[in-house]
C-alpha cells in the first residue's frame, strides 16, 4: 500500500528529530560516568531501530520516538544525579 507523501514527511521529520537527540546522549559524559554513557548510547541505538521500523510501517508514530528518547535521557540523568551523586 502506497502511503501519502505527508505521512512519509512526518515520519522523516520524526527520524531527523531523533537524530538530533544524539547530541544530548553524547554530551551525557559531562555528568554521567562512562558506563552510563555507553548504556544510554545503546538505548539511543535501539530507539533508532524502532524509529526506522516505525518509518517503514507506521510513519505517523515516528515522532513519538524522539519524545521518548528525550524523556529517557532526562529521567536517567535526573535519577543519576539524585540517587548516584552524578555531578558536572
């Protein structure tokens, strides 16, 4: 089934927004220890796979991925700061 162009455009925008979250994940090393940064980057890569899958199957859901990525990143660093004494 061929999708309308605007659905694919929404999907590609969601994928590009997810690629933009990589900056936050990579800069986490300023606050988090190395093991946590590696774990966060693995989570980001898994979310990239989900975004690509959604782009191919349900492109209108792709913009949810960068929102989830940002929430995971923010909550992980906040939890690390509160419970594990991560500081800049």
